[in-house]
């Protein structure tokens, strides 16, 4: 290359790049269409020369999840969540039935509470792999661990529920049965709600972000299931408390779920999409149908039984929906990263510019 050519080439280089060449950083972001970049719009019959590039789509390294999803499996864990809620709420219903002189409703509720409590414990142990792992959790009591607290609550609750159910069914040791019934009524609310704290105390976005409302969702769902059990198996003449609990349960669950979905924004998408969304929609439909049947079928044994079955199915569908929605949010990295970026931007906007 001659000295003249070198001099000319060097003179074209400026602090902003080559003279006459637009820098890449001046490109205008366009819509992510997957099509090649195009020139900008015409101005005065000529294009402005500014190229457009597609919007960046969110990805992670090798499209792998950002967090490790829980190793919990179905049906063990969603069954554990459903049955625990049913057991705890049924104990409250059974205690109320005994206090108001409704023996048949009391027997149904207490027997259902014990059976659901045992099956809930079986589901948990089966998911852990072997009973020794559950027993190991009882070696310590850690207040900051929902699993530790829940294991102790469940270990104390199930024997008391068994005593209360046996006394009610066989008419033996009424004083001991009454004491056991009172004990299950005291532990019942904790049995219903501690699993909400258990799943919210994880990094799973759809679970963790909904932690303020999740206990109310679980309490409402548990009450819905217990009310369904009473309507399904107890006489119509004794089911006044079951209908009242159905109103409370369905109303609390639907209101809390609606508030949670609105508040957490995009993280709530799995509750309306995919497998989890299908279960959640089914649960909402069944709960409304079951509540309507419970209120309209006050004197109909058939309609009460059908509405009771619908309410129990609604509660189960909600727990399965929450479980699968959480798993879906754990496998998609956008539900972890995008909300974090939004929180950082909001915090930066609140803090204002850094002092210079």
C-alpha cells in the first residue's frame, strides 16, 4: 500500500468510528419477528438509513432453568397438600358438630379427619423414599423451618385424630374422646395452613411470590374439602355447619386466589396456562357448582351429595393446580429473572440518582 493510500485511510478514522459509516449502537430496536433487519422508515421520500434489529428475546445459558425445581413428585405431594387441608378443617367441623349436638356429622368429620391425616402422612413418607427420613426430621425442632414445624404438628395431630374418631365411632371413653377432639381442633388450623408456608418458603416463583395470599388459599381450600365431606356423607338435617363452611371456604379461596394472581403479575401465568392452569380452572368451576348445589339442595340428599363431591374435587384440583403451576414456573427461567430485574429497576427509580 502506498503512503498516499495509508494517509487517506487514516484520515477516515475519527473518534466516532469510520467517517460516513453509522455505528451499530445507533441501530433502532424493532419488533422481534425473526426476519432480517430492515432499513428505517422513509422520510421525505428517502430512508433515514437507520437499520432496525429485532427485540431481544429472553433466554438463559443453554436454555437451562435458573433454579433447581423441587424433587417432589405427583401424586404424593399434591395429595399430601390436599389431604392435610381436608384433615385439619374436618377436625374443626367435627368439634363444632359435637358442640352443637350433631353426632352423625361429628362421626363423619372425625373419621374423615383421621383417614385424611394418615393418608397425608403416607404420601409425605412415600415421597421421602423411606420412613427413616421422616423420623430423622423429628430429631430436632427448628422454628424457622416449615418442614420441621409441620412434621411435629402432623406427628401430634394424627394420633389425637385417631383417638377422637375411635371414641366417636365406638362410643367408648367419651371424656378422652372429648379431650382428643379439642386437641385436634386446636391443631387443625395449623395442619391446614402450614403447607402453604412450606411451599412458599422455596425459590419456586409461582409459590414464593404468592406467599402473602397462599395461606388464605390453603385455608379456604381445606374448608371447601371438609364441607364437601360433610355434605357427601352426613344427613341433610345435620349439615347446616357444612353449608356454612362451604360458603366460607369457597369465598376465601376464590378471593385470595384472585388477589394473588393480580398482585404477582407475570409470575401468575402458570396458574392460567398449561397443566397447572387446567387444574386451577377446573377447581374454580367445581367450587362454584358445589357451592350452588349446597345452598339449593338443603333438603335434597342427592343434590347435597353431588355438591359435596364437587367441593372435594374442587379442593383437590386446586392443590394439583398449584403444584404443577409451581413446577412450570421453576423450569422457565423468565419467571425467576424478569421479576428480579423489575424489582431492581423499581428500587433504582425509588432511590434516585447516585450522589456525585
